[in-house]
C-alpha cells in the first residue's frame, strides 16, 4: 500500500485540502490555518519521488522517475486523486481530491474549481445552464436584499435564502431550499478568478461584488458541514456623512489632526467601516490632502473632492496590509486608513507612520477603549511592550468603540464609547494602568468622552432602545444593571442568566 494513503484520509475527512511534497522539507497538508507538517522527517528529492512513484500507474512511472511533467490520477478508497507537479518549482508536487470525474478527453480541471463545482457533474455553474443564468439568480436575491434594507444575505445548503433585517435573521418567503450545486453555481458566477484559487486552497475567501445602480456587496464564501455557504453584506453605493451617523463634534475634531493614530473598534458587524467612511468623507470635504486607504475588500468607494483619494484592495492592488502600509510612506500620503490591524508587523508600521507626521485610521475587533490598548500592547513580545506603551502614549489620539443596538420600532443605532487621549490618558498608557481609563472617561464627559454604558443609558432615556437591549450590549453588565434598576427597569430575568 502506498505510504501516502494514510495522509489522503485527512483530505477525505475534511481536515485538509491538499498534500504538498517538496524536496528538503517534510510532508505538509494545506489546512484552513495554512500549511501544517504531517511528519518531522525531511524528505530528499529522491524520497519525495519515491512516495509518488508508489501511486503512479505503469504509464506514469517514467515521468516520476525523471522528476518532470508529473500529472496523473490515482484511485484510493473509491475516489480519484490528482497528483500534479508544479512547473515553476524545483520539485513541488500537490495531491488533491478529483471530484469532477473527468473522462479520457478531459484530463484537466481549471485551477480553483474543485470545491465550487458540482460533484457529480462537470458543469461549472451547478444546476444552472450557464454563467448568465447563475449570475441572474444571485443578483435577483441581492436586489431583494437591498429593496428590503437588509444588512446581510445568508446562503446555506438546506435552507432558503436568509436576510438579516433589523438584527434578526428572516427566511425569504417563497424561496426554495438551496442545495450545494445551486449555492456553488451562484457564487462561482460572481467570484473573481483569484478568489476561486484562494478558496480552493484555504476553504474561505472574501471579495467585493457590485450591481450597477443598486449597491456594492462584501462577499465571504466558506465551507460548512453541508457544503459551500456565503454571507453577503450590503455596502452603500454612496458615502455616508458624520451628520447622518450622529458622530459627535469632538470625534469629528480628530479628522483635523495632522498626525497620530485614531482607532475605530467593535465586534464584527458593529458598523466600524461605516463610521470610518463618514470620517474619511469629512476629511475629503474639508481638507486638501492625499488619503490612502488599504482595505480587504474595498467597501465604500470615495470620489476625490478637495482631497486626492487612493483606494487599494489587499489581494488585488497589493499583497498584504503590511506591504501596502510600508509602501504608503513612499506615496506622499497625509492620511492613511488601514482596514484592519491584523498582526504585529502591521500594528508596528502603523505606529511608526503615525509618529512620522501622518494621520492613521485603523480598526480592531475590541469592545472598549481599554481593551483596545491592551490588545495592541499584548501583540508584542514582553521585551518590547514598554517601548510600545511609550509609542502609543505619544501617537494614540482617540478610540471610538461601538456596538449596534436594535432600535425601538425597527432599525439599528450605534452606541459609542469615546476616548480622547489627553495628558492623563497618555500617562496611564505609558505606565500600563489601562484599568483606570474608564474612570478618566467618566470624569471627562465635558471634553466629549463617554463610556459605553453611558452611551447605552442615553439611548434608553431617549426611548431609542429598550433597557433589555442596553443590558445585552453592555460590557460592564453589573454596573449597567444597577443603573437601569435605579431608573425603574426590572431586569431580574436577564441578570439571573448572567
């Protein structure tokens, strides 16, 4: 029995998508978290070819022996597996499941189609006749999403299309239950070639899709236990303004800074991108500067007004956030927007950019101002954390942490915690005393600062949201429960669950 058969079981079980054999390294599998070693043994070129030679048929063994032009199908456990050598590497061989059951005259599968194509057919658009009909089907659902004002469209095998309306998931009446060929076909019709290849290797991918005169959409495609799935978010075709978003004058003042770091934070789906869009729009209307945005994908499209705006998408216009941010320093920027501060190196470059006379906007998935500072510091090794605290104390100018709440009568509204960095806050950051930051925010409301709990309580007083919603969205729930009870609200059911 070929030795690689035991590794093929990982792919069959869904734990990996490919086996990778290379000279002078160990056997690796491609998993959702990246390349993972299968064994500690480092293979020589001869050993790697020997493993493949065990799988090759008589007609394919000469190519394996020569180590060039290797491409054949191997049958194991009633399935076919494509064994293929990459042409642009000294020796790199990939093994993956062949799901389209090709005939003798069709030995090739277009790169990136394996997970999206119908398993029992060679039709690239699943149950649809062609790309046009598949695209029409998904665009019809997206038009309905926009017509009803839904934030998201969920496509799942075994469910009809589902919309997120006012924070709730609602199944679209009259729509059929989706199967895997239908979901795959619709997504394949709108997915760029680059993302098809990315999905094939990583099992998820993000891209933007646009319907002219309707809207733009952010698309995330993934796999779950039933097949291919997607979440598609509506992105407004036009920009929003700070007035429409209800952003306070004190936060608006951050847009007039010439240097420093401004962070907009919150959980996924909290409206961070929309808030950033409004801040960029304000700069675009009031300053004459060069704005560079680095996003994944580009969501709001800005037209240059008083400013010159350069928008770059990761994976399309640049390889990564960190490479684009490093390059931005040579592109004469005044303001740089980083869609997500994902890793240590990106954060470090952002801090350096803010220190060298540029205004930098960025986002993090944190829920409060204090946790935002801690998250940044904790990204770095212990021996660098004191230095980072000093850099943050000098560069950080403001943190806006927000969450979306259900409004009474429908719709959603943002509650925002606002930290504006002054000398007292800088000292706390430098000394690592972030636990005291909420007290500073509380005692400086006259300067425009506000805790998340106070923002939520204000929405309750104004009859914008229910008291129960404020309690659910609060981070400091014990404090929130006490204040709501003092206002006459009974939260016994909710607090007992906590």
